[in-house]
C-alpha cells in the first residue's frame, strides 16, 4: 500500500516522521482512547516500533495532519485495507478540535484514497460518538447501518456505526 498524501489550502497530510513519535504519544488522550482503536503507547519507542511494523505491512497507513503554513502537528489520519473497502480513521489533538480540521482532512484523504485505490470508502464510528458522526456527514459520508464489532469503540451492544461515502465530498468546507 502506498503512503498517504493529501493537501488542502490549510492542511498537509503526509507520513509520520520518526522524530514526531513523542508528539503522537503525548496527544493520545482519554477521548481518543475511548472512541478509537488507538492503543495507549507507553513511550515514544513503542509507538515508533509499531509505526515501522505498519509501514512494512500492506494493510494500514497512518499519516500526520499538519498545518500547511507552519507545519504544526494537528492529528492523525489513516487508511486500512479491508476485504472489499478502504476504512479511513482519524483523530485530532485536543487543542485543535472544533476548527474543522478532521472534516477537512477526511475530505482530502477521501479524494486521494478513492483516486489511488478505487475501492468503496468506509468509516466505523462508535454509535455514541456524535462529534465524529457529524464530521463524517459534513465530509459526504452517509450512515449505512451497524456492524458487530469487538473494538473498543463499540457501544454497549457491541456495534459500530458504519458510514460510506455515497456522495462526493463538498468542494468547500
């Protein structure tokens, strides 16, 4: 699988660099741990080892979301190849939430992933994660039902909400 790159007027999405592992570990907070499959890395070395292992696989690619003007790290976004689709996942550091970063990054990565792979795009979101569900809808994804999940982001019934990109993302956010 190729590395993930995308750009907007405000953001650059690019592969993580080894010297950014400390930022990553420091920004995985309780909300990210609650709503994602993100492990709680104990130290930057553990994260770096996991990043290198994923780079050698052909199933997952993670990328940094950065601010175009000064390179500030804002969050994480990535793709996971499934049997018949590409799943996109994302999170934004707490100090950058609420400014449209996740929506803008999701639109940009959706366009790039669709061009590169031509597979249906899908999001799997905790049913009670209304913020992320709102991001999905703003980015052109539509609710497609529930799927059983053993992931930590599942609800009390063990399900995640599935969103599929059925509509093109908006041209402006």
